[in-house]
C-alpha cells in the first residue's frame, strides 16, 4: 500500500460530459445540422472561447451580466463567451473591408453562463448558430433564418414549431405611454412573464409605471397568438404609434416571405409575448419548440440585431440569426427516450485464435477501414465464447471469424449478429456487402 493521498475525481457542477455512446449520437446530430447549413449556403466560422470583457459586455445587460464568467489574466480583463452572436459582430467589424456582404456564417461551439444548474440548463453548453450580416438586410433574410429551422429539425427526424414576434411592437407600445426610458426594464419583465404568477407580473408592471388600463392593453398584446390574420385583427388598433405599426408591418412582410418559401403553416405561428432575453435584438424575434412538446421549453431562438456592430465600427451593419440550443435539445431527446443510445462505434468485430490468424485478421481490419468500414479486433486474450459475448454487449452488428480454415482457404466467415446467419465469403464480397448495407 502507498501513503499517497488520492484526489477524489469530480467535475464542476453544470459542465457537460457525455459517455462515448452518447457522444456518437451527439456528433451525428451536429453533422446533420452542419449539412443543412451548408446546403443553405452558410459558411463555417470558429471564434475564440475568450474575448476582451469590453467586447463581450458591449450589448449584454439585464440578468445576463451576473452570469458571465469574467476574470483577469495579467493585464487583460477577459470573459468566456456567453453566446456566439457578439463574437460574430466583433469578427465582422474587424474584417469589414474583406468580407463579402451579405456574409452568411454558421458556428457550433461551447458557450458559458454561470447560472444555477438545473434540468436542461447548464453552465457549459453548445450553441448552434446561423447568422447573416450585411450593410443592408431586407426582411427576406429574417424569413430565411426562420425557415432554416424546418430542414434542421427534419434532418433529426423531428417536427418543429417556431413562434414569431417583433420587439418594435412592445417598444412602440411603451413609447406611446411615455415610458421609452423604461423599455429595457419592461422588456425584461415581459420576458420573465411565463415564470411569474399573474399577480406578481402585474405588480412588477405597476412598479414600473403602468396603470391598470395600460396593463389591460399590454395583456391584450401579450395574449395575441395564432396565425397572422388573427393576431393583426386583435392588436392593430391598440395604438397608432409609428414604431408599433412598423413592427406589425414587418410581421406582415415576414408572413409573405414565409409563404413564398413554402414554410408549412403548421410549423410556425405568431406570439407577441416573445421578446428574447438579449437587449441587442431590434426587430424580428422568434423562439423554437419541438412540435406538440411546448411544455419542454424553448430549445432555440433568434432575431434581428441592426445595431450590434455599431459598438465596434462606425458603419451601418445589420444582422439576423437563428440559434439551436444543441445541448438542451440532446438532453431533452435523452430524457424523452427519443434517441437510441444503444449504438456501437464498431460495424465489424474480428475474432482470431492464434498468432497466424491474428496477422490474417489485422490485415483484414486495415483493408476494411480503408474502405470506410468500422472494424476492430475483439479482445485477443479472451475465449471464442467471451468474444461473441463482447460483440453482443457492444451491439456490434457483424462478426468475422478468422480461424485455421479461413486462413487456409483465403476466405472469411461473416456472421450477422441479429439474424445469426453465417456465410463464407472472399474479402471483396464482404466489402461490397457491408458497403451496400451501410448505405
């Protein structure tokens, strides 16, 4: 025995770590979404995990400031990125003179927020973003970002529902009440509405300067949800404020563009209570849910941010983007048993018996791998029966047996582990069959 004191292995609460079989599924999800982004003409981008604090805090605000990981390293005041949008704005500003606008980029990477860990919410998590930056962006691009959810979810075998609004509607309403200076404060309250009781929500509104009549009008706006025609009829006459009416007009354009892009009517609706938590949003905003599972909470969102790059360069640069909370989505899929975690990274397990058959099997393994077939030698020191049990335990679909007969005849015994069918084939026929079954 040693007197060495062992350190208890542990990890920080709220930080993500998957088992290998889970990681296989997760990476498959990422690959499928990346393919959708590429087909839709978005370019890949990767930005640093750390940024200077004055960059990252330029447009945060609200409760988010309390959640940011901020520290000093030497003379540098830095933060871990809390999203991928502000780093994009910094990148676009730094490379303004060399980028071709509109610049369409996607990025998938880890972000960090020091909030209290709970089910579906982590301190370290992946975000999956697609954004469009340009000197002047028509609302067609807003609609394109909304439409992008449909093929992303379809690639994962899921149905989607996007809820859409425009921050100008609420901003214009508060402006009409003479509460422009309290717009950000009121937006934060509205964003928390579904987490508050009605009594507490109304109490907060009153403390911010709204009287009962104004609150009644606000609730009429916030309760407007459904198709475009229905919500417009409910709220169009609440105020003739220019900003308010501009927000409604922009929603009308979004509706027209989504119809032109053939977005299914049952995959989106309008919900004027949507404001999003970030203060950098200036117009269109949206949140996304798994269809018929709204009770599981939003798993993404986005919107228009026309003033973000203005913090970094004296240029008019507009932006709009969509985001999927991939970590949250995967956590939901696991908890709802919507993914099969009983998967194997090995397509073919190779069984050998002695030194000669091991050399024969190793040669086979390399040739299979060169043909993009995932093959591996099963544990050398175990018995044949133990190796077959290992193949079953690892959910390996095929086993190739390399015994004395196979070595002498230059063939291989291929066993289908699901059907128990076993055939003797040449290497070329095995490769052809496995490639065909893998298509």
